[in-house]
């Protein structure tokens, strides 16, 4: 560490050496160091382990108590506590107050920019980012823009700008800032814009006029749907995988998946595939691989937190391509599949051992279709509802009264 101002001369004279050789050796981590987050995590991880918590091996920010029904979610110095017992929550609060300087923020109403409302009579939990969306609309000058009903125009395919039309650094920075703002909303509570954000993010190094139009269209869509959010309640836990074959500018397919728990999405992805698929079956098969990996991870995480009733349901995946399903069941389905990378064939083992169940569904019912291509308005809105998105208008109930189920937030 550099010598603080005012001590250079005295230290140099007392040690009879050059100032360039004088440094401080820290005996304790302090704010501002790159190593601080790791040091802090090591300290609080040891604290939880010493008090009977077990860290989930599938998400190192999740801790489960081995005796009490307690689940802790850690994000740097923010902590969410979930338990069916108010006494157990109070016990954890007392432990934390004894060891750390922490503030009890009460029942969970916001976390990482997400607004959280719970209706006990309706048995629903609603997540929204309406305030965050309003902030980014104002930041990028789109607060009073004209509204549109879909985030991507199904009649337009984006292409790279010509080399001679290289954007200046300021234009690149503004574009990347806009894409990053949209990406955080997509990751949090707005999976409906996943395809559109994935498409515009591919042109961050040299954005042109068409790319800016696509970015503004997403903002225009969000401006008209600020109150849209994920609503969890009664519902199934289906998984969906889909692919749009060879529609990219480089003829690579777009793959996507969606997984729902209690009627709303908990995981979704829209991503260009790494290699060119030679058929729609191959594209769907590669998309199915990504979906199976996500399903296995979600199942193990649900097992860790004790949600066993959802663990089996999340491992049933729906696909709208009969050829891809057949390929998972028959290793010798067709000679033209020999070139497919071996990493994609691990699905067969899980299908054979019945850890994963594949079910055919029609293309019209394929909710993951929203992640693979721009859709016309009626079909887009159908799949928005399929993801469990609904308006965030209801007033929040008084959360977790008395000794009933309780969610508390802590901030260090």
C-alpha cells in the first residue's frame, strides 16, 4: 500500500532509505482493495458454517440451516432471510447483530432494484422493476416516447454496419450504456425482452442507425409496460426449449429456453448458437442440450433449499421438434448426426436414466419461442402471459404478520 501523505519524509529519514522502497503491509483488509469482496465473503461464510448452516454447492450465495427451516440469500453485504417461523428469523437476526453492524430493513419490499409485493389472500408474490425502468427511460431521453406493443419488429433483421461507417467512441459508449441498462431489466423481471436485447447486444462495437432504432424500440415497449412483472402463485413448473434455425446474419441459429415455477419464469435464455446447424433438428437438439443443463442445475438447487415438490416437475422439458426428441432416444437415429459435437449427446444418458423427461408440444404452445425470434403481436402477448408476466397494480398486503411466514432483508 502507498505511504499516506505527510509520512513520506519522516519514514524515509528514520529508515535511512529511498522513498521508492517504502511500502505499507496491511494486517487487515480495508475498503477499496480488490481483495475486499473475497475477504468479506470468507468471513461471513465462516460465520454461517460455524452456526450450523450449509452452503449450497449449486449456488454459493445460498445457505440452508441443517436443523431449522431457514434459507439465507447473500449478495455482497445484502442478506435475505426466508423461513416459515418468525422465531427462527429472529434467532438469525440476533446472531448477525452480535457479530456485525447490520440494519434490519423489515419485510422484504425491494432487493437489487426489484420491487416485491406479496398478497397473502391471493397467495401470490409479484416482482417488478417499474421504478428502475422509469429511471433508465429518463436517463436515455425516452420518457415521453411513442409506445409500441412488441420489443422487436418481426419484419426487420439487423445486420452489421459497413466498415467505413465506424461509429465514434462516444456513440459506442452511449449504445453500450443503453444495452447494459436493458440487460439488467431483462435479467431481473423482464424475460419478454430477452430476444430483442440479445440481438442488439451483438452490435455494440459499431452501432449504426438501424441498431439505434432497435434499441429505442425496446425502450418504447418498456415505456408502455412499466408495471409488467413476474407473478408467482399457483401454477405448474414446465420447462421449454426452442430454436430458430439459421436465421442469423451468419446463418447460426438462435436457441432459447424458459423454466417456470409456480406459474412464472425463474430462468430464461436467448443466445446465438456457437456453430452452424445443418438442419432444424440439429438446432433444436443443441437448444435442448442447454435447456437440460439448466434443468439439472435448477433441480439440484431446489433440492438444496427443500423444494422437493418442484424438483421432479422442473425436469420435464417440452420441445416442439419430434426429430430432436427421437434423436435423444435413439443413438443411431441418422448417419447425418455423426458430426454433432459429443457435448450435445449427454442428453441421451439423462433421458435413458429418466432424470429428464422430454415431452412434445405444438409450436403454437411453445413459450420459449419468444426467445428465438421477433413475433407478431398476438403470439408475442400469448407467450408473455405464458412466462407469468402480469401487471403490478395491486397494493401490497401487510407482509408476514405475527408468527406466520416471514421474509426479512438485511443491509450491512
